[in-house]
C-alpha cells in the first residue's frame, strides 16, 4: 500500500506541473492527479520484451499481450501510449486528453486478487472503490486539493442509458491551481481484472466537457463489452 501511495503522490506532483504548463500556454487548467495506481504524467513507450514479469503464485498475470490492447481512437481526444507499472498487481493504464483541459485515465490491474467477478457484485470491487476514495482524501489532506466535496456514490452504467457495463461510481468537485474541477471514478470487474476510470475536467466548461467525456465513456464501454 505504501508503494501505491508513493506513486499517487508522484503523480500529483507531475500533474500539478502539467497544469501550470497548460495554463501558461492556453489559459486552461489540466486535471490534477488521479488515485491508485494513478498518474497523469506523459507516458513513455512501453519497453518490449519476450519475458513477462514475475507474478505471485496463483495470481492471474497481466501479460504483454494485454499491453497490446488496441484502445479506441476517439474524436477530440488524444490517446497516450500504454503506461506499464512496476508490478503485475498494479497493471497498466492509458490516458485520454482533450484540448479543453480534460483527462480520462483507464487503469487495468488485478490488485493481487486471484479472482475478480465481472460487474459490481463482487465485494472486492466495492473495496477497490473505497481505496480510491480514501486516496483522494489523502491527497486533499496534503493540500493539493481544496474544498473537496463528494457529490455522488452509487451504481451506474458506464456508457449511459445504452451502456453495457455496470459500475460503481463516485463524483467529486474540488479546487486545484485556482480552478474548480469535477472528477469521477468508475470501477468494475472485467475478465478477472479491475477496470478503473478517472475522468477529471474543469467545472467551468461543464456542458462541453461533460458531453466529450460521455462520448468517450461510450466508446470505452463498448471496448470492454467485447
């Protein structure tokens, strides 16, 4: 847990630097960091190797085959390279960024669990959401977020009314770098893995930003429905 929190704090520092750069160039605020094993720094190209990382006995590995997953290209969003984390438990992630300051990060990992049921019924999915929420509070406690407010905590559908994947959902508003931001967490089980999505965007662009995020989430929902 300490190592995960360490990566969260590093992500915060990288994220705040990114926000300052974008604000200077475009007078727009990039979203701040995201929780476990969240990072909003630019991803580097994945190192290619024929040898998968070592895994704990009995834990389903996240292999190099997973790293080759072709995440969808979505209009108005720039897709990053896949970011592989140091351990199999932490898995990998991919960022989507908009020129309006929004960021959506998708995390695929097993958290060291031997079995993760699809959907939201498995208690380990609820536990994973609780961890993500606790990490947001820790980051706020360090002073990187101000006026943190949890607005929703419920079960939802990832792709909206026509979506396929039921998710556990939490919604926050907070202030960072002089901007009011909205940040959402979506978590569900999929093929013996956790899928966690963090979507953060400036609150003052809510109509455009909300629609852009909704369109992106529909594509991600379809992707994980196949």
